[in-house]
C-alpha cells in the first residue's frame, strides 16, 4: 500500500473514483475544476494498492476566523469495490498527520444530508457536526 500526492497526469485515475461521489460531474468539468483550483493549492491524495487508486482525498490548507489554520477536505471517497475494508480509516489517519505537518489546528469537511453512513464514519473518528452549510443557486 502507498499513500501519496497525485499529479495532474493522473486525472483520469482520480476521476474513476471521484465520479462515484460526484456523479453529476463529467470528466471535462472535473479536469477544468482541478486546473481552476491550482491557485488554492488543492492537493489530490490517494491510497493505492498495486498502482490502483482505492481512496481519494482532495484537500487544501486554509485559514479563516472560525477554524483558524485548518485542512479542508473537499472530497473523500473510497472506490465502491473496496469500501468497509479500512481504506477510509487509513486516509483519515494520514490526513491527521498531513494537517499536523502543515501546522493546522483542525480538519474540516462538509458532507451532504443523505450520506448518513459517512456521517457515522466521521463521528467514529471524533469529527463533530458543527454547523449547517447554506447554498443559494444564482443561475
């Protein structure tokens, strides 16, 4: 097993797993958005088994007034064929170390209402529900 940062040359590999979470996202949109997020130093991290991406996390280090310096997890998904095998746990443990190295005080993530299994998973690792996210579509 290997955990490492993924390069832009691996977008097709990342998309295979990310598309299981972001089902409405086309490959072209994914590619465009990844390139747009380079300015925020968005990192693509992966847990690999024999060169196969098993778990993907898209993260960056942010600073704001309420979370201070923190690691924000935009996307966290394990390939459906490998769920409940400990790979998500491995990634969450890696993210704690990653955040510590980056001098972060917290790890922050947002998860949709319908993902109750994911919520139980996060809570099992000490994550607390802290707020609601409000979104207004302007198009």
